[in-house]
C-alpha cells in the first residue's frame, strides 16, 4: 500500500482495483447474494409448503403485502444455524460497506484504535445478543465471535492492501492506512483466509441453508387448529396462520387447500405440513 501503487493515476489505470472499490461501496458479492435470497427464497418456501401454482398467489394475497416479510423472518428465527450464519454474513457485509465509504477511522494513535475497536465490536455483540435470545447463549457466543473475526478480517484486508477506499480526489485510505507499512507474511495469509471463509459462507453455505429451509416441509409460521365454517357446516381444520383478524385467524387451510377464516384457534406442537423434499 505504498509508492506508485497508491497514486491516483495508477488506481485509474487499474480497472480491477477500481471495480473492487466500487463493489465494496455497494456491498460486494454479499450484497448481491443477500438480495437474491431475500427475493427468491420466501416464494420458494411458500411454493413447496402449500403446493405451488394458484396456492402461492392465494397465500400471498391472504397475507397482505405488509406481512410478506414474515416468511423470511419465520425461516430465520426458527432455524438456529441459518439465523446464525445469516447474522455473521450481514454483519460483515454492513461493515465492508461502511469501511469502503470511509466510516472506519484510520490512523495508529490510541483514540483511532479505540474507535476502530468499538465500531468492529458493536455489531457482532448486537447480533450475538439477538442470537442468544432466540437460540440460547452458546449460539449467541459463537455468532458474536464469528462475526467479530470476519469484521476484524476486513480491517486486516485494508492493512495488507487487499482492500482500499477513496476519499476526496481519489486518494486511497483504509483502516490503519500507513504508506510505509509492510504487512508480515502471516497477516497477508490471514487476510486471504478471511476472504476465502467469507466467500464460502456467503456464496455457498448461506444459499444452501436457505434452500434446505425452503424445502424442509415446515410452515414458516404457526400452524393452528381452528373451527372453520363453510356455509352451514362447521369443521375442525389445521391452518397455516397468515394474519390475525379480530378474534380469529386468516390462514391457509391444509385440508381444503384454500384460504379460510378460523375461530377458536389453538396452537399445534408441530409446524410440519408435508415431507421434506429429500424424503418425498
């Protein structure tokens, strides 16, 4: 990160480096993967759970647009491994975006280091607390440590020159930027390993976990037993709860395969409504 490699002219002459900076400011590949998963996975989850086709459209209409994110939220908060990996990936992507825009303090003085540590630690601590509340203390601890390690890895990437940011008229900066700094070999290897782990989690592990969750045959929300009135006939049925209306539930009727209004609903122990894809 010194000499000619840091000059604005060389940075303009290196299209790969310029593209890397632009990608960092937009969130990089992690941003793209997260956006694609957020759009596609909830639809896949509903389609496999209720059977696809007209049923999917009926379910989303019955949920109303404001409740559509409940599908993704329900998947995340009921699967400890999926929720933890997603928290780690999001934590790193957010940190990388802010770092690329210069939000991470540079410099080697004590105040800059303290601010950098605070920015690096705060978000992993937050996701760790959330994970601990949802899944237990060990999940929370593991998530916080993994998120911190990858966030710290972003700082290491800047120190070793694997990442750079631009401020003002194209001058490259980054956390702990020092034009005379020469990173030791082990630090460069650590930065490369961190990038590899982050890419594996973002591009392979997270999509795979989302796919498994989408095809596991479980409802994304509560399955309730209700009284359903159809004309003059009242029956008991299991509904996938889509929304609450007054003292009743609007849900997908697993018996008649249509939207129904249920009254006197009680929760059921299992959210399984069909066999997982790999057993069918």
